[in-house]
């Protein structure tokens, strides 16, 4: 319950290719015969695992603000 859609932002670089079945592009959808739950699950699981790993690697930090 620590991380929710209210406090997590996901960003990434774009891609011109990826596993079929998760994009809205016709070529990817046709070649995979539509939505592929396995592709979707793999992507979601990787995102979740990256958040878990980042959380376990938190270290103290400092924020400095300067004007001038």
C-alpha cells in the first residue's frame, strides 16, 4: 500500500518494436493475433520488480536549494 497510482510516475523511452500483443499498432496486433496476456504480464511484472528493487536500495539523500 506504500506505492499507488497517486504517488508513482512511470516514464520511459519510446520504442519502435516490442513484444506483439500489447501495442495499439496494427502490424504488432496482426502478427500476434491480438492482445497477448503473457506479454502484458511480463511488462507489468518487470515494472513492479523494478519498483521493489529501487525501494530496497533507498539511501539517505540531501536536497539543496540555492538562489542567486
